[in-house]
């Protein structure tokens, strides 16, 4: 099929109705393409961006729904776990000495040491160290004894009703050639930091 390109010569813009068929079709196709491009840019493009955003939000909402559904389905179990955790926290807080009990704790440590066969060289409270939710109460201890007595002492400290941790162990001989040893360590106990003292 031959297209006569001479039909595109001498076309007047003011008289489009008199144009030959092929220029009219070409103009119609060109205008249709322009309208489609403008329609896409002005009407559809923003809606596609919004659709992508809404689709992403839908995925997020489905994930949140699934998580919340699992929580709701296991609500009784979670509530029981919360009660158990609260009871555990309460019992652990009872294991921390109150300010009035700290001298008694010092007596307990001294008693445990002497019943283990140790001789105390010194036992000193150190300054309190405030942490975020508790206060650390360090005690420097220096005792004389042998390995078995040290082991018995550490074991009895672990059995105290209050929380006491032992740190910074240093063992050395009292004198060269003597069997007795010096144990230096730091015992730390803790107390709950009340909201008013923060």
C-alpha cells in the first residue's frame, strides 16, 4: 500500500475539516497520544503512587493485625505470665536488703566466715554506687584461711537469704613457705532504688 505524502502539503490549520483522510487520521492519532499522556500524568500517575502506598500500608496493617490477633488469642496466657513475672519481681525485691538490714548482712557475712574457719583481717563498707534501678553496696573483705575454708565461705555466702555477689578475688600467701593464705575480695549486695530517690 502506497501512501501519498503529497496529501500533507499545503494543509491549512484553519480548515482541518477539508484535509484529506490520511492527514486527519494522523492528527487524530497524534492528539489521542497527547491526551493519553496528559491523562496518565494528570489523572493516573498520582493514583498509582497512592495505590503503591496503600498496598504497602495494607501489608503493614495485616502484619499488625496478625500480631495483635495472636496477643488477643493468648491474652489469658499473657496475663498469667504477667502475674507470674510480678510475683517473681516481688520475691526478688524481697531478696534485696533494705537500708535497715545492711548491718545485719554484715553480721551474716562475718558469721559465715568465722563458721568456715576464716580469720577476718578487715571488712569495710565502700561508698554506694547508684545504678538505674538499684543501688550497689560494695564490701571489701580480707580473710586468712586455706582453700577449703575459702570454698566453704563462698558456698555459705551463696546460701544467704539476701542477694550477695562476690567479685575481684585475689589469693596470696601470708608469708613465704606458710600454708595459710590471704583472700581479698569484694562482696556486693544490692537494694532497690525507690522512685523518690531517682
